[in-house]
């Protein structure tokens, strides 16, 4: 049986490292090209949701001469959270995972993990309608855009790259050093390669990407990005717990639950959040969002409810983040 091993960007601190991915039968979602046009693109997107994850398969993580073993979960997902206290320089590092086939370890893939540079800032950003125009508040329009426009035709908000690049270099003296970015979304792991390629194409800061539980059928595809967003709260919470010495900038939009998730984060970590940015996706500002942001400000967190990214840039400059 042919196996496909999909690895995602991991991360490390001074005490442990985290590496995660999926194991599939025959075809992983990233095997379907993202730049096809017309019906071929539609077919490729649908195929991303027709994969077959494999459960209880043995895997081995290899990094810096050390090895650890685990097995995949029911949905093919695996995660290594392992102690690692050896000196590791800041930046991106290559790791290797091997999948066991029958009685031997045979499928090898290489991935990357991040050891953050010394900084005071971590940036956690939503994806859909925060930097990638997705029309999340209109189910049919979102589905149409996803099925009809390949990665080359999808659009990014004006000036968002300038804002993110400024946040990336804020407070850093070295050209190589950068603040750490995390992209967290209610999109499923099926779309990981699309998101990673889109971000790279538009020169957004390289980030650890954390998505929602993988989907494995056409009916699941119809529901993509919908349902509970509580997983997003848990993922943001995990990042802040893993790097508790950072101040965080949180970016999202008003099409879903970002502002309420970030409010919970501020209440849970009252000293960690420096500022929150919420993009306005409709013609008018949402009164509930405005009220929630006002409450967040009472916790001594700066907020900005903006329509265009140049407003967010001006705000970041005003409060001396950039």
C-alpha cells in the first residue's frame, strides 16, 4: 500500500519541541496542483477533501541525533510533543519523520520547525478575510471563489503585506531576525498547502500554520470553514502557553468569531496581549464587535477596528509597535 506523509511546520522553545502532520493512503491533499484553471481547479479542490487518512500507524521523528516514536490517531493526525533542552539556535531547522510500512520504516519526509528569535513580540493572525479575501460572511460566494479561482487568482487585501512585514521586523536589529508569526484558521488541514503557497507568493512572513481537523468527504467539503470555532481559541491558547514571555499582536476580522475568541484570550492571559486588530468586512461596523473591543480596551489592550490596512499600520505606529 502506498503511503503519503504530510508534515507541517513545527516549533520549539528551550524545553520541548512540537512536530505534527498527517498520514494518508495513496494521495495526500498537496498532491493536487493548485494552479489549474476552470473545471480542473474545481476538481483539484474537491479531491483535497477525498483523501483517506490512516490510523494507528507507527512513526518516528528524527532531529539532531535524537529519535522519538508515536502512532497516528483515528483521523491520521499525529503530534510529537517531546522534551528537547539542547542548545538550538534561533531560526528554522529541518526535521525528519519516517513512517513504518509493514515491518520496516520506509516512508521519509522532511519538514521545518521554528525556534523563535529573541524578541518581545509574537503575531497571531487569522487567515480568511484577515489577509486572504474569502467572503466568509457569504456561504455561496465563499464556495464559488474557492472552486473557481486558483491560488494565482485569489486576492489579498491592499497594504496587508506592508503591515505584516513591519510587525515582523518591529524591534529587531538584525536583518535575519524576525518576530514569530502564527497563522490560525477555521479552514481545515486539507487546505494547508494552498495557504502556505498563497502566503509565500505574496511574501507574507513565514509562519507556523495551525488549522482545523481534517475533512475526508464531499459532504465535509460543503461545510468547510463552518461550525464551532472553539478550536481556534485552543490553538491560540497553546501558542501563548508555549511562549509565555512574548507580548502578542492578534489579527482577525468581523465575519466570524475572532473578536470573541480574542476577548477570551485577553481574559485568560491578562498580561500577554499588546494589541488586537479586527478587519471590517461589511459596509458598516458591527455594533457587537465594537462593544466587545471597547470591553477589551478596559483590560489595557489596544484595539483597532479597521476597514483598510493603512489604518492598522497607522495605529501600530501610533502605539509604538512598529
